[in-house]
């Protein structure tokens, strides 16, 4: 019997910080049958790499192989030289010295595909007919499984949110991660899973969810990644309560691929593409804009200013409203204004709705053209303003412009933990801050007191009990 003591996170034996470890154990009767499903013999050590230049080397072996308990280990080594080969210096030195566990999730997923592909696909065969039937039955059976994967860098809440709905009992051991300069990063975790699953399902859970936990996947991917996601998760993704979050994080580098995946999922579920809008899958932008339009309609607003209109996405939504309405889009970027004009002219007549006007301007400067409006919208705008200039925006919008209603949406900084972002990091490089719920409420109270508004404070987008909504949604009404 082989024996092995896994390296723990922070162990002096793991000084490179570039190794990732996975173990799968079972106490099922005739536990060594696990070897048939994994296609790995308990008496042999398995080694594999894709090619001579591979960044990953996977070594598989059995820490224990008995009739009552069997444990298979997959140890993944990442070549630190190959990982950075060809990277541009323009991105700074951090990419060369960044600890490898930051990228552990996607490396382990890659190694599972490399070493356990047949097991993940549910392939188990024998030339003997009776044994072949027995193995095929084993593939479909649920096994009592214990899985350990380490290290993973993300938030504890996200780990629980992704694995618990699949029936796993989750335990998390954490080690604080500190970087030079005293900046605290997200902890590194050892994830321990216990539950009863088919072995192939357990492997697909890891294959899909580990990259979804990863703050940034290490490799380039294209359209084939959509096929991998949908194929490997076909037995369980549709019933997962965080389905959209999993798809969005797994395909985080490409909005086009995310939309393709969602369309494929909708088609597979038999969802017609012309169903009522409320029944369609919505992106964060779509849901936010729909809520804004509903609030403006309910208030009877007829003259509406979209402050920081960008490329005109909200204005396009507003232009669908009937009636004698007036919309003004204000944007400091001439380039975005040009894009907004094109986006708002994508109709049979190639003309922009004559109820819409685009204005080159800024919320940081008073503008007489923006007075006497029923409502103003600051949708994902305030977080782009330097904190010491917020007072100028408040004076210009709430004081000088003084509309009857102001709708403000801005990212909830607390929710960033769900994305696995380190403390102090923002969702977009141009953001100057991202308020927690408490910070946003303090700001709303200050503005309402200073400029004579009442306000309703709520949230919009996905909700996690521990962190709140994806974004804050604040509606100010003139007293």
C-alpha cells in the first residue's frame, strides 16, 4: 500500500507556492473499485503533462488502497518559468512574482481534464461482459466521497454558495495571505467536501466550480470553452440556484461567450426567445435598467436626464416608452457620445428618436440646460468620481439641477467577496471607490439632509445573505 502525507498550505515543503493538491477518498464497500472508475491502478504512480512546454505536471497515486477505504491523490506542479514565458513587461513585475495559489482553481481543473478525463466522462469498460456490466453500474451508483482540494483563493461565502446546493457538506480551513507592504489579500483555503455522489458527477463539480472560484483564469480560451462548460455540467447546472453566477464566472473573460452559453441553456430548457421580457434571463445591466424605467414610469416623469449616459444603453431602453417624453443624455466622453448616437440610430430609418438629445457635459459642473427636469439618473456613475470631488457632483445635481427625483445605482463593495476579489480591490480599474451598504447609506442620508430630499435605499441584482445585493439602488425624492 502506498502512503503519502499531502503538503499543507503554508508548509515549508511547499516553498514554491506553485503546487496544488486534490484527494478523493471513499469508504464504499470494495473501495478499491475506485481505481476502475478513475482508470488508475492502486499499485502504480501516474504522471502526465500535455507536452514538453506544458505549464502543468500532474502526478496521481494512492495514499491508501484497502477494501474499506481508498484514497486517490492528484498532485499538480506548475512550472513557474513556463507560466510567465512570453508575458509582456508592460503589465508590471507583479505577474512574475505573484504566488501560484492565486491561480490554483483553473490549474487544478486543467489537471483533472488531463489526468481523469475518462472518469469525468463516465467511461468504464471491460472485455469481459459480466465485468463490463458491473463497471457500468458502478458509474451510475452514488459513492460516499471525501474530497480535499488545496489551496484555493476566493471568499468563503462563494465556496459555500457553489458547493452546498449540490449536496456537499463543506468545511473550509483558511490561512491568511499577506503580501509585501502589509496589504492583506483574500485568504487561501483548503476545501473539504463530504457527500454521496456518482464519481463522474463529483469530478465535473470540481472541473466547473474550481475555475468559477478563481479570481482570474490562467489560460486563454475560446468558443470550445462554452462546449466544455455545458457538456460537463449537463447533469446538474440547470437546477443550481447560482447557475448564472457560475456561467458568468467560468466565462468571465468574454461577454460574448457568456451570452452564447446562456442562449444555449435557454434553448436546451425549451425557453422560447420571444417570451415576455420578465421571464427572460437578464444581465446585471438589463435588470438594473428595467428597474430604473419602472421607477420613472411610476413617478410619471416626463423630462428625464441620464447623467453619464455612456454609449446610450439606458437611453435605448427609455426610448421604448410611448408618449410625449423628453430624454437628455449627458456624457463627458466625446467618443462614448458618438457610440451612443450610433446605438440610438439602429432602426429602419437610421434616425435617432427626436425625443432624445445628447449633450457633452459633466455632472461636476453646473449646466443651465439641465434645469427643470422631472428626474435624473446616475446609473453606475458616482463610483467613477474621485471622493474629494463628490461634493461638486452633489451640488450640481441635487442643488443646481434640483430635479424632483434622482435615481442612483452604484456597486456594493461588500458583494465583491462573492467574486473572490481581495479586500480593497474594485470591479473595474476606473472605479475610485465601491461603497459598502453602510457607507452608501451614510452618503444618502447626508445628501438628503443637505438638499431637502427623502430617499428609499434598497438593492438591485443578485443577492447573498452575507453581503447583500450586487448594487445599491437609491431613489431620492424632493420634499
